[in-house]
C-alpha cells in the first residue's frame, strides 16, 4: 500500500514515551501467547489490534490512500518494521509513504536514512522526531532482556506461525471514508482534538489561502 500524508497535517511528533508504550503493549501480547490456551471461544488465534487508521482512497491509484487519522502510528510501525527486518532473513513488504510539501522527511523515510549514523536529522524537525523514534526502539530492545523477544515481535508482524503452528498477527481497525475529500474528513475527525502551535496555525492559514 501507498499512504499519502496531506500537507495540511502536522508532522511526525511522537515522543519516546508513546513509542515505548506501543512496544510495551506488543511485548505484553507476545508474553501472553501460551500455546492453544489463548484461543478465544470460537477457536481463533489471538491477535494484537492497533487503534483505527482513517483513510480516503485515491480516486485514480489503486492501493493508494490519503491518511486522515493515524499518521503517527503508521510512521512508528514503518520505522519499527524496518528495525525488525535489519540483519534478518525476513524482509517485510513494508508500505510506502508520500509526504507532499515535506521533501526532506519524505527522502529521509524512503531511503531509511534514520537507520544510519549521520546527522541529517539535526536540520529538520520532522526528521528529528523520526530519528528519535528509531533511537528509542533501538534503546528499548537493548534493555531489560527485551532483545530475546525481538524474533517473536518480528514474527507477529510477518505473520509467521510459531513452533506450535499457531498464527498470531498484528491487525488494524481500517476505517475507509468514502464520498468526502480528505481535508474535510480530517477537519471533522480532528476538530478540537489536537492543539496546534502558532506556527502550525499560520501554515494552515497559508495553505488555505493558496499562498
């Protein structure tokens, strides 16, 4: 899939705490998987479910969507999946991003420069938060014995059956909005929800005026 982050949305801004909360949740899920005892009443295998992703389908391109809500989670999962596939025999079919008006971050994500030891992130606030998220992931797996669960977490994203032939995976609540323009749906879902800085408000005003 190809996700387009519209220019009127704010940039990636997850802090270390939010990234760690996601990782802690994934770890709890992996630890809870104990043979067939975790099957629900219908005999189905358990799965980890992410919060909703709201999208508007592209009118011309198949499997291409404008992201209305969920940019932060999608970006974090994108970073995490590339970290998990590093030095691994399994290579994820990771989705792609397009960020109109954010060429620097677009290239930074597409070329996986956040996995390198350069200092490019210093000059761009969006890339700074992307690099911070990646560094948080690396640090999280290096402490408290988390590294031994790396393979298990990688497998549930890759949907690889474990030794007991169980299928445990990660899913997302997919909310596809039809019949609305992306910016209108974004406004309706997020009105009064996200406090914007003065800089972001000015940017929104300029975009609205078409300057």
